[in-house]
C-alpha cells in the first residue's frame, strides 16, 4: 500500500516535470540566458508557497502522518562544500540540461541518450564517495 | 482536445512542485531526488569501495519507488499528454542557431545532442557524460540538488541551501555564457 502511494507521487511528479518542460534542455538553457520568465516562475512560486507552508507547519506544530515529526532538519553549517559543490552541479545542470529528477523522467520518455547522463551522474556520485575525505567540506 | 497536449504554465507547475514536497513531508519523508544516485551506488555494491556508501540503503526504497514513478510519469506524459516540442523564446532560438542547434522549437530535447545518431559523435558522448558526472558529483558534494536545496532547503530558510543555490546559478551561468561558446563553435 505504502509502495503504491510513493509510486503515485513519483508518477505525478514525473508528469509534472515533463509537462512543465522543466525536464527540457531548452528551458534550462533559456533560464541561464534570461530568455523567459518560465523557469523563474516555476521555482519562484514553488518557493513562496514552500516557505509559507513550512512556516505554518512550524507555527502550528503540524505533525506528519502517524504523529511523527516532519523532516525539517537544519543542514550542517559550512560554506566550502555548498559553494564548490553547488558550482560544479550548476556547470553540469547547464551542460546536460537536466537535474536528477528530470533524468529519470526523460528515461521514461524514451530518450536513450539520457542513460549516458545517468551513467555519468552515478559515476560522479561514486567518485565523490571515494574522494569525500580528501575534499574540503 | 488540443489543450491536453499543451505545456503547463509556471503558475500551475510551481504550486504543484511545492504540493509534491508537502505530500512527502506529510509522509514523514524529505523531497530530494539526487540521494537516489547514492542509493543506487550502494545497492550496486559501492559500499565495498567507500564508507560513504555504507548505510542501510533499504530504508531508502521509498525514494527509489518515487524515482520509478517519475520514469512512469515521463512515459505517460511523453506518450499521451504532449506533442513533445518546447516553444522557447525567439531570441534564444537565434542564439541556439548560432551554436548549431537548429532543433529549438521543434523538439523536447535538442536532437543535435540527444538523438541516437548524435551518440556516434565522441564529442556529444563527452558532453552528456561530463554533464552527468558534474551533476552527480556536485549534488553529493553540495548535499543536495534542485529539489533538496532549491525547493526543500530554501523553503525551510536554510542558509547552506542558499549558498548551494547561488552556486548552482553561478555554475550554470559560467557554463552557458563562457564555456558554451568554446564547445559549440
């Protein structure tokens, strides 16, 4: 039952990524060219509603299903890892034109080449795991 | 019935993304897509190579299920709900034409990079592979991607997420404005 719920959430998210064109290389390029408001509108509205909702959750101490705490932990304090990791991610985001969610969506949409990107992403994750202790965090 | 193929405008898509995040929060989970890459590495035996992959990945099966759903969603949307073209801004099309990408406005992804024929070019394979590598490496280094930092983290007013998102944009601008002219000439 729980598995089915997550499958439905994922399917909804996949349709959403494809239909909003957030999974399109062209839209990512357009965003970094400041060519249209589309992507900024998507991220901006998601963010405004997200901030409002999280504030409401905290103000009224709303619990997750079964009375457990919501997963709203603070992230570890650091600058280096977020700045360096962020820039590297951004370089890849613009080059391949996808972030991790849309990767899976495009695989389902039948773009065979996206498996090269996914393979690269798995490789990048693996290499990070190997080098983690040697990198500034 | 043409409306069914139309793309969703930003004022529909944005709220639905935060809806996705809140549904997952209500389920006691956190919205984050790139952690699946780590889970997949661990499930494939990467735990033998590095401590980073030694964790109980089976507890993350819920997220792999979301990922599987995203694959199904991509199939449904592309097959039944879309004409698989993206109308980008006219001056963006002009710019892409200069880069030799002529499929703008006629395809969902640039055929020059993503078609099967394009896979016969080592340069294109390198672009896709390096792009993917940077996304995977950068997401884990930064501890999250667009969903984990730009949506979840910023919604929770996390300064680390703000630093990461500024990094995402700095990297993207650097790539498009300084590196693309070198790659696509």
